[in-house]
C-alpha cells in the first residue's frame, strides 16, 4: 500500500509519499506561500531533488495537483499512474471531544471539523482545504485523518477540566485538549518496542520539544495528562510562546499598558518564550551558540527557564502517575540538543533518573538509550515520525 500523507497549513502543503510495506519515503516536499504572488515548491525523491522553485500556486487544489504531477513525472517521478496512490492520510488538528482515534474521513467528520473551527481557527480551515483538494483531484481515493487531539481523549475528567464555572465546559467546551498527540503516541510505542516491554505495563513521560513543545504523561499506553490546553499556548516555554503564566497578566497588559486583545495575543504567541527572554532568537541552535561561544547572559537565563519548566512538569507527572519507567525526548530540540537533556536530567536522582553523559553526547538519528545501567528510569531519545504514524494509522483503518 502506498499512502500520500498531507499536512496542510493555511498557505502550505507538506507531503510525504510512503510505501507502507517497506516504510520507505518515496518522495517528500512542500508547497508553500500558496495564494501569494510567488509560491515555492520543493520535491525530493531518492534520486532527484528540486530545491525551492518559485511558481504560481493559487490554491490548495492547484498545490495538490502539482504534487501529484511531480509523483507522476516521467523522468523524476516515483509512480507510473495516479491509481498507485492507494490512500491519503491527513494530519488534522482539532475534533473537540468527538474522536479518540484515527478516522476515515466522511461528511460527518468534515462537519465536526467545521464545528471546531473556533477551537483551532488557524488549523481546521486549512485542514478542510486539504480534504477538499483531495476530493476534487482524486475523488475515488479513500481519505483518513489523525487528529492531534485524539490521543489525549483518554485523559480523566480531573486532568482536563479547568477550575472555571462548569457552564464554560458544558456549554462552550472550554477544557484541556492537548496537541502533538500523534508524536506522543508514536514515540511511546517505539520506546516500548525498543525496550522489549508491553506498553500496557509502562509509565512514560514523553517530551516533544521543538519550536512548539509539549509534555505528556502516558500510563499503560494512554495519555493521562498533557501540558498544552485549550490551545497550544499553555504548558512549557516554547520558541515564541510563553507557556504557563499568571492568567491575570494579559488583563494587566490591556488595562495598564494600553494594549489591545490582538496585540496581547501576538505577544504571547509570537514574541515570547525563548525569543522574548533571550532577545536573540527562537531557534535553539542559535541559543546554544550564544551560550557556548559568546557566553550571552540573556541566552543563558532563557535556557535555564526553559529547562527548569520541563523539569517541573516531569516531577508533576511522576507524582500524578505514582512513578515513572521511561522518560523520552523527541522533536527537533529534544533529539538534537544534548546540553538541554543534561540540564533537565541533572539532580533528578531522587526520581530514579541518572543520565549517561557519554551516551547523551552522541549525535545519531536512531533511537538511543541515554541513562546509566543503574538508573531506575530509562531515559531515551526517540526520533519522532508523525508522517509514518499517520500512514500506519491510515493502513490500519483501511485494512
């Protein structure tokens, strides 16, 4: 089975074409700046790469057609006929409380996504555009979707309710939903397989750390708590997002600093976090350079705050699950920043966490055991692969 995996943004389509039997990525790339004056398109296969090429892409339907044409290209394509695309798997964001698993996309799924637009105004409309583009270009091809929120639907009531008047939940569905669910599920499954353990017997904490970041407590293979909330703004400090702050701060900013709602929203989502504290960058590679090469004090304090907040969540979820067997680092930062993992795991012996500094310093693209032999908690670096997880879920549904 060959599956086209799509991740549609408001002006972009990231794609991977995967042979699910071999798990080989036959082709991948991105159409970006869709609808703008000069869009960009990238296509890469094992033997051929088109670097960002400027062109006109008016809408998602046209962008998808460009992807299909590239896959079929007589010289550089990877299939001979469109019928070789057996299914399309979509990365979807928000379905509220409606789905706790991957779904075959139906009219009902589309209606649910429309109803949840207010919960994910940037993501759900873009996801719907992707589904519509596939329907227009390949109406006979089955489509499946994996929601970011689905994995976290196993959280107990006491973990996802906010202490607000109950009507805000009952009427307006204001609650913790969580995100990055596909990644958290994938790396937890990979870790259990790597350790040769039954996932139902393990208590895990998964740290998905990239420009966006979240941490999840997984007990017996099920999400029981997660750091992101109603929106992806809550939780850990991130590249440009503030994460957890006093909820009165936005009110204070409006009442005393004369800022409007949109200005405050922009500050909390786009100008805070690592960028805001370091005054340098939201890119952790640049932050690491500023610390190690230039001894930049702002970068150092921002890094300290970042690591401390991860450490606090690990402690909280250890308490919530009454123990911990496996601690996982994943995502672009989690996989590629040894100094961050070292600082987070330092002075955690009381929780049974002992990091092996030599193993932690290695740079490999594989799953790695990073803890000492006598560490009660196994510390792992697990490369995430959300696209493969979506393809595997699509195969499972259609089988």
